[in-house]
């Protein structure tokens, strides 16, 4: 089962596991139990969100080891 992100109007985003066939169904917020619609995906873009918006001055510099950004413990 994939992990989906939903957006509660009062409490913000939360994640919930669900079947692909039911991915468009609203899910109850864990804080208030109100049904929340699925949130739009936040794609991973090289250089961070500033570069995606066209603000290259605010974008994070590319690491000197080839641009790999998985973090500590990555097994790539």
C-alpha cells in the first residue's frame, strides 16, 4: 500500500496508508477526525523549491560530490 498525503483545513498535512483504488477518497484527520482531501504532491526538484520557482540566487548550491542529496546513511 502506498503512503498518501492529505490536507486538513484546520491541522495541515498528514499522511495515511491506503489502497491505490481508494487514493482519491478523503481520509479522517488524526487530530479532529474531519474528512480531508488528498493533497497535491510536492515533487523533488534539484536545487530546492527556490530553483523551481526561478529564484536561482536563493537556490542551494550543488554539492561537489555529484549532486547526490539523499543524506546520512544513504546506500546509493
